[in-house]
């Protein structure tokens, strides 16, 4: 073989290798196929609504499809455990509420997942309002009136929640403990069903997130008895907090994204950056505001710290409240 032929062969080999490398890089580029946000709660609740806002925006900005898949059950344990066992490739992600991630471990003997070992934190997403709402025909209009009404008929006033072990349920248990009252818990398979039955008068009372109740409130189909959050909500500025009646009462739920443990750091870092861009987007902020939510920006490390802190905090709250799973 001549020298010229050898050089030509080497050049061709190099070009083939470069094309192969470029193809490999293109194939490995994330995301190169649809990404699923698994939501461990039913459609219609706060977590589902937030996940859909984020998924829509990432679909628009990334050029790839981001889907929302609801897997409710056992207060979020079913879907959370499913993600914990998923392949850590960035294509199945958990978009969840703090109730499932940091409260359930204190409520359930077995959740099917370890909130620290089985997940890599990606980024916080949002904070939402929670309210105690009632059918307009329900006699009490304020928290003080509700407490007096419930004490006059202990165990006879039903309240609907999104299901056993959900944030709605736990807040109801906390309220009973703090106000020294006894309500009748009616668990539903999701917040939407509970809200609908309160609107129709099947159940008089419920604990609801603002995403699942704000439209009904503004339409006059539900009335607010009290705001669960520590501060009054921008979306409901005239509605008093429960803490204004029961000193020290209050909780502000958060929502966040997690990946199965072992997901490549380049992928989780990309997601964290892109989600924070979404949370700066005026349209996304407006959509979250219509749900009574606000963006909650942060880093992977800040989310890790929040999880560790809240696991301890909520374990004490659960113990002090006496909350149990029916």
C-alpha cells in the first residue's frame, strides 16, 4: 500500500470515528425522548396542577415532550415507591408534595421507599395555599364558629380529605388536636372528588389546596373557614389564617422534583437549571398564581437540606398531633 493510500485510509477511519462519536453524543443528549413526571397523587390536586404547568413549559423550551402520569394510592406511597424503583436515567421523575416525601415516613410503618437513600434531589418547584372550606349552607363562617359548632356535636361533623395520609388528612388531624375538637374523617380518592362533594353538599367541610378549590371559592360555591398557611394568601387576602384564631397553628406545603438515586448529575443539574428558568417565566408565574401557588426556586442542595429538616420537624408534629392512618 502506498503512503498516499495509507494516509487516505487513516483519514477515512478518523472521519468515520468522528461521525460515530457525534451520533453517539446526539443519541445521548438529554432529553432525547419523552420524559415522564410521575405524580403520586390523583389528578385535580395541587401537585398535579403544578406538575402540568412545569411539564408544559419544559415541553415548549426543550423541544422534547414532558408528560404527567398520575399514580395515586396510600397517600402518595404507591407512586413514590414506583419512581424509587425506576431506572435512574432521567426519563422517570417524581414530582411530589412534601406530604408524601417527608410526612408519610412518620405516618406509615412501611412506605415502600426511603426518602433520602432512594432519591436524588433535583429542585423545589412551588408553594401552595391550603384552606379549610365549607359548603355555603354550612352554619359556621369562621374558625371560632367551627370550633364551637364541632364541640357542640363531637364526632358528628364530617370533613372530606384527598385520602388517608394526605396533607389534607393530616392538617385535619392537626386542627382537631390544636382546637380540641373531634371531626369525622371522610377519605376520598383525590382532592377533586372531595371538593366536588362539598360543593354539592354531600359533605359539609373539607381541607383543600388552593389549586383544587380556588375556582369554587371565587364562584361562591365554597366558602373559606380558615387559611392553613402561616400567612394570609395573596390569592385570598381577606381570608384569615387559622393561626389568627389558634395561636401557633400553620403550615405551608411545598412541592419539588426528585430523581431515582444514581441519576447522572449532568441530568439533574440540567433539570434544575431549566426548571428555575421556567419559574422565572412570567406566563408560568401567572398560571401558578391562578392556582393560588407561587414559585419556589432553589438548588439541589437546598432541597436536600429541606428534606432532612422537614423529616425531623414533621415526625414531631405527627407524634404530637396523634395523627394515624385509618
